């Protein structure tokens, strides 16, 4: 096994690093230079044609898309507790939340990020920001009321890749100061998830 994770601080590569740490897999971090435009410079295009992070190299195989990479690791180098088996009762629920973290949450959270923090102030649209905030609130209510009602973790009664998927989005919201009014159950979930020693490793500064 020769796993190389193309990584940049605070990005979705945290998800992959978190899965690698949870699975106790050996890997090498390749830090992608975020200050270059495009990200990583022209040479990085050979790894990720869109110059985005993360990317994973496993020998001759390259995998893109953070949750696809997590799924690749969980299925190829599992079984481990962070993946659910298809015969577990929560399997459908597991896939729902695993995809919700990227597919369901990205659009409102990214618009909120762009129009409150990322774009130059004169390019931000307050109406769009307000709309994205409202949509994000609905998603967090859904997470509290459906995802976490009576549960510590989203599926299978244990920490899984579904949690890795969703918690990264909470991290983004926290980073842009949009988490203070999250439902109490979501805040408690954030505290629980980030208390894991593997979160500290996944977010540690690179050597
Ligand atoms: N859906 C993709 C999103 C990848 C993505 O947009 N990554 C961001 C960092 S979290 C990035 O590289 N942005 C740089 C850019 O778009 O120039 C995934 O989950 O991997």
C-alpha cells in the first residue's frame, strides 16, 4: 500500500485524513500550495485536473472527490467500524447522511461562505447570503431533528464515514462564524465528534 493524500489545511482533505486516522492506515501527506493560482500550480493539474483538493494516489490509481476517496478507503482497506455493512439495518440511513454532507449541504453552505466571507465585500450579495443562511438553518434543523434525535452518531450506533462527511460542513460553518445559532443537538454532536483523538490528528499542522 502506498497512499498519498494531496492536502491543504482547512479543506475537505480533512475528511480523508480523518478516515485514514480512524482506519489506522499508513499514508503520506503531500501539501498542496493553496497560495498558488490555480491551487497547487500547473504541475498539480496532473493529479487533479480541476486543481482542487483533496486527491488520493494509491499506486497507479487516483481518486478524486473527498467522500468518494473516503468510501474507496473504507471499502478497499476495510472492513472497519467506520463503514456500515449492507446487511445492517441502518445501511440506507447511513448512505443518506454520507451523501447529505457533501451533496445536500454544499450548495447553501458554499453560498453562505462566498457571500459572507470569501468574496471581496463589494461582490457579496446580502440577499443571497440571507437566503443561504435560511437554507442552512433548515439543513441544521433536519440534522438535529432527524439525524441526531436520540442518537450520538448518524448511523449504526457508532462513529462512521457519514459523520466524517457531515462534521466537515459544520467545521466550515464554524470557520465563517455561522455556527453560534446552530441547534443544541448539533452543537453537542460537534463537540462529541471533535473530541476524538483522530480529529486532532486530521487537523494537525503538517510537518
Ligand atoms: N466536491 C469536491 C469539492 C472539492 C473542492 O472544491 N475543494 C476545495 C477545497 S475544500 C478546493 O480545492 N478549492 C480550490 C478552488 O476551487 O480553486 C470534494 O468533495 O472533493
